[in-house]
């Protein structure tokens, strides 16, 4: 494994009631390694590819999304209730705080925004744990509005991740219990399941799947005909695939990939955030880092980070994969591009 010595400076940001220290790498350290499981993987990532750390010192970094107009990546620190922005020219800054809980006092250990999305209109869509909703906000002027905060009159648990369908433009999001103070045992729960939902253009919320133990990340095949859902359950660490109708309704799901044996081997982390590339391969965080899986469910390779890894997103020209790995924001250059990039 390559090692690069680096100097770091501590910057103090005023965030809510106090100062927060965030470490920014002056020169980029390298962590982890690329592991080839199938020769096809080398067409996607160089076997000597490196995972560069861009910033660190976070409690639990999540939800990266590339903002083309700003040439930057937004990402969250869920426990710190903050969204950060990083760019290659200006470095790291606080973009928004509070990000997911606007009430008084302490709500839970994960109150902030989690998954982020830049929608087709260029707005920032956020899954907010503490306020228990999916929100949308124009990047230029601010001012949030609620996209979804209930299903059939009952309050959502804690929306976690969100994706926009490439054809219908409907939003799909997951709703596990991670943002609640007592998780699945929280008395504030109003729904007795953890769902995957669709929000259409008229704001109607429909249940897509209600039988998953811990639905987490969501993504689509490039043609929008398959919905992928990551399940963050150590006993059922699955990547699920659901066929979608032209109207966006889901058929019976199947297990595309079972990462449970990797969990049992002691590799850190669970299936969490995921994205697809132009060829339909699935890039999902999971045990040990990022797993790259073919559309037919074959493990092609792994990008090891050596720590629990939350999420990933395509950026720059579409060929850079940004990764949130526990306390770090990272990136790796690839030989492909994300689905939807031109």
C-alpha cells in the first residue's frame, strides 16, 4: 500500500453552539487499495489506482453529490447536523447548518441531513433525519420546502437516501430508523415498517417496498428500468433489484448481490449508498469500502478504504468517484463515467 506523508492544519468553523475542528490535508494522503476480483474490473479502475483523502476530521461523513455549476462536492456530517462543500480551488467550507434538524435541544446522535441529490432543476434535495422529511432547496437563494414528510397520514421515520428517476424524474427515497433517538425502538415511530417510497410530480407519496429490514441507498439502472436498494442489515446485507414499470411501480424484488459473508468475515461497514455507471455496473459502499458489481450480480472488484464507508457519487467530468468513508472525504479516478454523464 502506498503511503504519502502529509501536513494538516486545523480550521475552526462556527457551527451551531460551538467551534468545530475539521482537518484538511495540505498534501493528499493515500488510503486503502484497489482489489481486482475479475479482469473486467481493470477496464473500470486501474489496479494501481489510489484513494486520495481530500478532507477529514468528521464524525460520520455521508451523502456526497457533485454540483456542476459550482464545480464542487457537497456532503454531510450527519451527527454534526452540517452540510459541507469542498472544491479543488477553495478547499473546505460549511455550506449549511443546521442541515436536518431545526428544533431545540438534542434530538438524537444522527440529527442532520443524510443523502443529498441535485435534481433535474438544479435544486438541492436532502433527506433530513431530525425533521423527518425530504426537502428541496434552490442552491442560489435558499429557502426549503417539504417534498415528503408522511405516508398515509403517518410521520416518516428518518429519510436516509434519495435518487431521481432518469426518465420520469420522480424521486425515490428510503426511510430506515437511523435518525431516531432509540432507532427501531423509538416511541415516536408512527410507521411499523421501513419503506422505500416514490414521490411523483404532483407530490403524491407511494410505497414501493415495505418488506426490507434496513433500506438505505437507492439508485437506478441507466435506462431507469431497474431500481437498486442497499440493505444495511448485518444479517441480510443485500443489494436488491426491483423491475420498474413505465409508470414507476416496482415488481417483485430479488437479491442481486449478498454481502453478508463479507460482513461475517469482519470487513468493516455494510451496504449503504450506491450509484451506477454508464454500463450499468453498481458501485456500492459495503463491507471494506466500495464494491463494484456487474448488472448480473457478479463482484468485479473492490475499492478498499479500510473503514466503514457510507456513500459515493460521480463528479468532475463524471469519471471521478467521490467517497465518504467514516471521517474522510475521498476520491478515486476511474476509467468509466457515471450513469447520465455525457
